[in-house]
């Protein structure tokens, strides 16, 4: 990949070091449906991140009930 960047910079074109577009500008181009999907995705990811440790803790208590 570095050879490609070098070849591009030799020709005078901008490479990956150029500034990225601001996040607010990218969000301004999203439709209402896309924004809803983003919010829903972030919410589900947060719930999953919370639920997996809780499930592990509760399931560990269940397995301890079978042993000495």
C-alpha cells in the first residue's frame, strides 16, 4: 500500500494524509431513515454490551448451584 501512496504523491495528487470530512457534514447528507437506523444500531449495541456481562454473571450463579 505504501508504494501506491508514493506513486500517487509523486504525481502530485493528495494521498491519505489529506483532511477528512467533518462528521457533522457526513450526517447532514443522511436521510431520516438512515439516521433512525444509526440511532437504533447504537442503542442495540449498547444494550448488547450491557447484557452480555450480566448474562455471564447470572449464568455463573446457575452453574454454581450444581456444584459443591
